[in-house]
C-alpha cells in the first residue's frame, strides 16, 4: 500500500451520486446483493442497471480498464448502476442513498481506487476526486482501513472476472437479461 496520508470523511453530500460522468460499476456480488436485499428478479434488475457498451475503437476510460467486461447482444459492456437523465443515481433520493447499507463496492471505496501489483496492493484517489468535498477533511485514513476495503473490492472484482471470462466464452446467448439471470443463480455471488 502507499504511505501517503490522506484525510477523508464522507459528508454524505451526494456529489458522487449526482455526477453524470461518474459511473458506479457493478460486480456480480453487487448485483446479487442488491437484487436479494430488495427482492428483485432479473427482469426487475434490468431497470436498476445499465450496460455501458465499449466504443468501436475498443478504448475505455482509464478508470474502467480493470473492470471485467461482459459480451452482450450489443457488444462488450460494463455493467453499472443506472442513472436518471439528470445524472443522479437511480438509488439517490433527497441527496441520500436508499441502498447505503448494501451499496456496491465502488461506492464503498470512493474516492479511493485500488490495484493489485506484484508487490502487493496500491491505492490512489479517483480521477473524479475533484467532485468530493470530503477529501482533505476529517481524520487521516488509516492504512488498515484502506487495506480492508482494497481486499474486499479487489476480491469481488477477481471473482467477477472469473465469471465474465467463463460467461463470455461458454454462453451462446448474450442478452442483458440472461447475464443478470446467470449472475443471480451463480453461487459465487450469493451473499
């Protein structure tokens, strides 16, 4: 882990939940946790997620390069929480997260990002850190907290990567509904 000291305290302003350019990527565990906790079927989950299709030249924003992609009927995609037309997360109401207790790993980690390297894990601040007024406020973030969050986030991404690799090569039907159905029936994601 890095040794830089960062002060951070979430002030629950909702700025990260209201930015059209900041997408909340989902792992299989995130999808299952939301669906199971809210009692949503695969069909109902289609209303809560979006599939961000990779553009024709195959490039992704730098912050999405390590996120597993799923083959869909429209092309390679990253699954993320749906946003309202104004940029607000679908689960934001009165500037508060309606699913805070079961929020996705990307939300729990924000404004931090993590990467596994040969010599361990590294962390940094999100490329979208400027929207977060909590950075620089509050107590110094303990390295143990970052390590705990990094371990959780990176493990969930790795499990999802295994699923995505299997799904992309084995599955003949690549519909959005089938992806969600398969995630919700996969034992690796049951919380």
